[in-house]
C-alpha cells in the first residue's frame, strides 16, 4: 500500500511539474507574441494583395495554402534552426535580430519613398495575363517566400524574449507562438478578403434597407480599410525595426542612440515621467531612426541586388494565356 501511495505522490509531482511548465510556456508565449506586433501587422497588411485579381471562390483556399506554408516555415525550418543556434552559437542571435531589424527598416523606408516619389506599385500580376491555376501557384509561392522573411523575424524576436528556460520549454514557447501568430495573421487576412463579398451579399439579398446599406458600406469601405492597415503596418515596421536595431547596438556596446532616445523621452515628460508618454516618444524616435536607417540602406541593397536582376531578368508571361 505504501508503494502505491508513493507512486501516486510521484505521479502528482510530475503532473504539477508538467502543469507549471505548460503555464510557463503559455505566459512566455503571450509575452513573446506581443513583442512581434509590428511584424504581425505588416504580415497581415501584405498578404491580401496575393489574392487580388483571382476568382472570389479561390480566395480562402489560397489563404489556407499560404497559412500552411507559413506553419511549415516556422515549425519545420525556423524552430529547429533557432534552437540549434541557441545551443551552439547563441552569439549569433543578436546579429540576426539586428539584421532582421535592418530589413524591416529598409522595407518601411522603401514603401514611404515609393509613396512620396509617386512610383506606382505594379502589384501582383492580374489573372488576365496567365491562366488562373498557374497564376495561383505563382502567388502562393511568392507569398510563402515573403512569409519566410517575416516569420524569421517573428521567431527570432520570440526566442530573444524568452527568459532562461529549458530547451523543451523554449521549443514549446516557439511552437505556440508559431501557431498563434499564423492563426491570428491568416485568420485576419481571410476575414479581410471576404468582407466585401459578405457586404455584397447583404446589399443584394437582404430585405431590410438598413442591412442593405450596411452591406454597401462594407464594400465601399474596404479599400480605405486596407490602405489604413498598410499605413499602420509600415509605421509598425519602422518602429519595430528601429527599436530592434537600437537595442541590438546597445547590447553589443554601442549605446549612444539608445541613451539619447531615452534622455529625449524622459525630458519630454517633465519632472513627473509618464509611462505612456515615454513610450510614445520612444516609439516615435525609434520609427524616425528606422526610417533614416532604411533610407541609408536603400541604395546599398539596390546595388547588392543588381547582379541578381541581371542573372534572373523578369520574364514576360503574356504568351501563357
């Protein structure tokens, strides 16, 4: 009998330990996920363009394909690679973060530069140019490639924000963040791309004028909503990218920017420092630094990419109609 009681005590201790680890994974996943907000907003803002010009019936299947590719990127490729880096080359995490932050700064600055210089974004190729199946395949591949870059930054930020934990807890946190972010982003994308269809159906089939008017307002407001999301995503990219670069440089010993922004934020609140005001000033300064750094990177990136443009020129697909 005493052996059975001892076994039950051991089982209870194991259950308590497992519950504590699950609770730790959940809390750390929530914390890590919140750190990736800027990249998540940009991911949600970028993806809807990949279903533009395709039949409405294919929008959700395409989003589902991209979501599956995103999960593969995060869980099968990035998660084990980042854990291996954490174990064997932890010194690479900070440079990877700075590199990812630099990419966000470049992307945000390039979007603003193109908007200010009136360079029209050609956007994805329309369905009239290629057959629909081939175009859909191209769109999905392009979206998954773009997602890989954003997912790399999301997972690296998440890893950097995990407190000292066992390797299994880290793996659990990264897996939870991967699934949580993917569901959040592509659930929001699926909702965005179908809202206008829902509005159109309401405006045509409802017998109540108020409902029909609401449906029409959904259809007419979607271009503005998508534009606002794109603007917010660009601002978030610059803020997060600038913040990552500034904090990364601070971690490696170059603290002038970090200390200067901290001093400006504290000076802007007067004697009684207000947390939200300090955060707003800091975020604004981070975004400005991110924009300026992105502008600095633009000519360098264009020069580096030029050989690839010469080796792999864009081919016309107009003959494949």
